[in-house]
C-alpha cells in the first residue's frame, strides 16, 4: 500500500479556464451568479508557443473558503485558439487545478514528485509559490503556498480588481 501524504492539501486554491471575453465572463460570474471578482492580473511576455510577445489577463473569483475560479484571456487570437481543447489544446498548461498547501506540505510534495522521477516546475509568482506536475492522463496539478503577506496582497487586488 502506498504511503499517503502526512497532511492532505487544505482546500482547492483555484481552478483555471481560458475565456474569449473577460467582461462577458465577469458579467456571468459576478452580475448573474454573484461570485465576486477579487483580482485581475495583466501581463505581457515573450511566448515560446508562438514566438512573439503576448499580452494576457487573468481574473480571480473567490469562494467563502478562500478557493476560487481563475480565467485567462489573451489579446492574441492565435494563442487563444491554441488553448482551446479541440483534441486536446496544443497549449494545455492554462487548464489546471490548484490546491492550497502549507510550506511543509509543499516541500513534501516537491520531494515526492522528484523522488518518483517525474517532471515538475516550481514558480514564485510573487503573490504565491507554485509547484506544477502532471498526472498520467495529462491533468496539470498545481500545489500553492501563499506568502506570509497574502492578506495585504489580497486587499490591494480587491481594491483594483475592476481597474
């Protein structure tokens, strides 16, 4: 029998999807369903998938337990098309599920994935630190540690989420 984690993930951190139109998406989730938009992050970087700089935004809608839904949109129609699950999507990394964990569990998970010889990626986003790995069927799993000042970051993002 497999040895289980010492401490299970705490909760769903977020689940991400790609959308065509952030405002139409916001209208549905916030105006229709009443789920609050609590953060909007826009950035631009060189994108190896298409060989050029690509602008994108991601928005977060929060749940009472701190979990939520995240939505990506791209200012580049080619990147958007490549993220759509036709066969599956050529770029599937934006479709992932994330679980909030504490620092010790993050280290344990990273060690377990490395010990199994599986590929992983650790990224410090500034607003959280993430470890990514992939299930045998291609589901991208993310395990996320919030920084000690996550409350301050959250307050700033709530204040400017709509701007």
